[in-house]
C-alpha cells in the first residue's frame, strides 16, 4: 500500500491500494480512462490548513 497525505486539503491521512483496475468509458464524442483504488483513512485531524475554505463531509 502507498501512503498518501491529504492533511492540507481534507485533514486526513490515507493508505491506498492501487491494484483495483482501470475503468474505461466512451460516449459519442469522447473516451475516458480512470483508475480505481481503495482508500483507507489512517488518521483524521480536527484542524488543517484549509479548514476555513474546505468542508469535510462523509457519505
């Protein structure tokens, strides 16, 4: 797993498993490719640099 740090934007630290495959979709005028990965939250902080302009919401 790769460690990711998004504390500045979201106030969380993550571990990511990058081996879940590639997603491809096409429409009439374009084609898109994306990569699917599973994120594990390893730490959540209450104060982070962009807290005043970013809202953290869990769904």
